[in-house]
DNA sequence: TGCCAGGCCGGGT
DNA sequence: ACCCGGCATGGC
C-alpha cells in the first residue's frame, strides 16, 4: 500500500487519540464477557447489551459451564433487552458448543491454535461472521485481527478510502498499520467512539477530530 | 413518532 | 453476484 495511506491512517489515529484519549477497550471484565458482548451487540445499541449482560451476571450464567447447561429459552429470556433474543440465544449456544467441542470449554486452550486456522474456525460458527469473529479474536483472544464495523466503513468511505468489501477494507488497515495488538485494539475503539458521536447517518461533522481532514459528509 | 443501533442469515432475482 | 426482509429491544 502507498505511503500516503500509511501516513493518512497514522494522522487519523493521532487526531482521534489526542481528542478522546485511550479507550481501553473492550468494555467488559473478562474474555467470556467480551465474547458474549460481541455476539449480543450485533446491530444493537451497546446500552441494551449492558442490560442483557447484567441479567446474565445476576443469573450466574456468565461462564462456559452455565452457558452450556442453560436451556435456550431461559437464555433468551435473560438477554431479551439486547433484542433479537431468540436468534442471539442460538448464536451464543453455537459458540459455546464450538468451545466445548474443540477446546473443552477452556479459552486458554485456544492459545495453541494459529491465527489463520482459528479465524476460520470461528467464522464457521453459524451466526458469527467477520465483525463478530474479529472482535472476539482481537478483544477476547488477543490476536491482531483488525475489526471493521459500520463506523469504520462509513468513516473510511467519507475520507476517500475505497474498498469493495469487508476484507479489502480490513487489509487497508492491517497492511498500513503496525501489526500490533495494542494499535489494532485502540484504533478500532477510537473509530467507534468517533463514529458514535460524529458519524452516525444523521450526525454532523462539527467537532469531529477528523473534520480537518478532507472528507465528504454525504458519502 | 419514527429512526437508529459496534450484524447475520436465507431466499429471491 | 447483489438485494431484501426478518430478527426485537430501548433511547432519542
């Protein structure tokens, strides 16, 4: 990739970091909570996810044994505030099944699996696609896999970074940033922070840390 | 009041 | 290969 893209991405990062400071993502206490949150937040407001997670904690369901043993209908009940609760209960169960089948219900055992193989395994779970998989890899399993979400795509598009799909956009970031866990972690978190505040479909660019860079608000 | 949120699946062209 | 409806709650 071009040096200018590299420079551009670095300047974006510096501007966002200077304005907002470190985000210290993911907002969750444990890898287990992060994985559950990654699935629950699919097309859903994070505030609703927090309620669902609070329910799971209160019900003692936030561990892999409990999640394996709980009846799907009861799981759905607990995560109701996160929306799509039937679908998401099934998706959580799909992940739990995979974890027990492949790794005996122990996240630590995943460490021996290489990134490429692991990503393919996670992507094979029904209901877990690119963004959810990469969020789990990066924030729960500490693998350098750059997360692309709706904000990333919108911000990139408005700033003239052309990519035809998820993987092409992911490659732009991965190939032009140091392949560093802390960098990937913080960069995506900053994008979400900026996106929520300044880059929703209806939001204005006023005050956005990236507003001084060339962009098209309506792109 | 409607639109939106840190997606993904399945069926139709 | 794209396009679309479905899935569902809570906040603004």
